[in-house]
C-alpha cells in the first residue's frame, strides 16, 4: 500500500469503519493495477499519437495502423484526401487548405486535408491537436521507402516534419504496392516500436525509417530468388544505413492524338552496392525488417574542413 492509500485508509477507517475502508482500499489497488496496463506520458495522460500518410486517409495501410496503435493512446489522424506519393517535404504555399472531419470516436479523430502530407501535420498541430503529440507516425505506406526513396517519400515527409518539431517520429512502410496488401504480420513490430519510442523517446533530430519486406508475389517489390519467403515470415530486425541507389529510365514518352507529346514519370531502381550487408536494401532483400535512424540535419560534417581549404 502506498503512503497516499495508507492515509486514505486511515481516514475512512476513522470516519466510516474498517469494513468500508477495506473496500475502498481494494478499489484503489484495482485502479492502480489498471493504470499499469494503460500507457501514460510523463504528465499522467494517455499519449497523444498523431498519424498521417501519403496514400490518403482511406488507404488500408493507415487504417490498419490506427488499429495497431489505438490501445496505446489517444489518436489524431490528419491525412491527405487522396494519394500524394512523392510529396517528400513539400507544403502548400499558394493553395488554401481545408479540413474535413471523417470519423470521431472515443480517443480517435480522423481528419482529411486537401494538402500534402506535411500540410496535414502542420494543420493538425495548429488546429486539431489539443496538446503537443507524444509521437508522430507516418504510414503504413504501400511500397518501400528505403535507400534514396527516403528523399522522395511523403511518408518520410510526415516523419521529418514531426522530427523538426522536436516530436519523436517513426515512418512505417511495407514493400507491397497493392491496395489490399496484408499488413497483419507487421502488427507486433509496429506496436512494440511505437511503445518503445513512447517510453524512451529518440535522440534530438533523429527519426526512424522502418521498412518491412513484402511477399514474393505479383505486385510486390521483392523479386529475386533469395527473397522468396512466405508472407510475414520475417527473418528478424536489422538496424542499418541507407543503401546507395539510383533511379534510371525515369520518363516514358507518349504521343497525344491531338498532336503533342507528353510524359509519364516511371523508372527502375538499381541498388548500387548490392553486396553491402549493412544497408536497408540488403536487409529487405533477405527478409529482414530494416530500421534506419535518419537525421534532419543533412550537413556533411566530414566535408567542412575540406571546403574551408578552398579559400573562397
């Protein structure tokens, strides 16, 4: 019994009798036990979790993410009203933004915004969240955000924006572009990583880019023989760096019947260091969950002294 509970027990015993006081004591003990199963932040409140993505609020990935982390706190979702893949850290400077409440339940609000993923985070922080979130989560993305995709990704844009606001932030992505992708195998990993970040936080200026390997079936990014593993049969978790990679053949030219040419952005990705075993591409290609700590500060510190010698 804690000192506070002991004092309460003595007060009730003196005023109302020992039997009633014992009942109050049991209720207090039960309440204390329940509190140990409900996550709380340092202020004793349920953690506030802000979620966004770049696939839109109706995407399966974000809705499965909501279900996975809902037991961990109060959820605010602010996501684009449609797909915004490739938005990176773009925000709307010339277009007015709107918010639409799509769903409201106990400890859950889902809003859509007509802007970019970063717009969604900014709008939520300024106009929806009752207090500073304890964590920002991007995803779950349909498709990987490993290697240089990190720089193009709207999902990572969500996470970088949270990190720039000094909020611990994580991005989750699955190497499967299908609209009906199976996110169930990700659930224990997503929950565990979210709980750990809520508990321990992250270093200032660092967010997490988490990519899950997808199934070796049509529509997935996993294609090589060594990647042929059952869906969700992850080999483990690897903490790794970004791979050096390149996109090539990135445009496809077409001719319009009205006489002009137009282009689609397409492309193929090449891993430029396929034998390097410490990269996110290698981890994903071998069935591992790839966790890449990512910095907001992109300064190349190792080049500073060299550039000082330029005498410019």
